[in-house]
C-alpha cells in the first residue's frame, strides 16, 4: 500500500472518530477506545474503498450497524 493510500485511510478513520464523537457527545478518547475495543477501526480501514465514497450519515449508519452486530 502506498504512503498516500495509508494516509488517506488514517485521515478517514480520524474523520469517522470526529463525526461519531459529535453524534454521540463523547470525547475523542472515548470514541477511539470504543472503536479499538470493538474492531471499528479495522472495519473502517478494511472497507475504506466503499465507505469513503458515502455521505456522513451513511457512514454513521454503517458504524452503528457494525457496533450492534459486534457487541461485547
């Protein structure tokens, strides 16, 4: 994977953390911890090609769906 592609994926993950933080009124640290514990970061990176083309609400819906299906 090229450095540019890696950077784009990391920026996308950061964007998703920020948007989820705003939507759920949590801190960035809380969201980052939740995403790491539940595998959301890997999900976002693995599905970057499809997800990054969607709008904010669609991405949030995907994250919510992922979290519901991957509860601890």
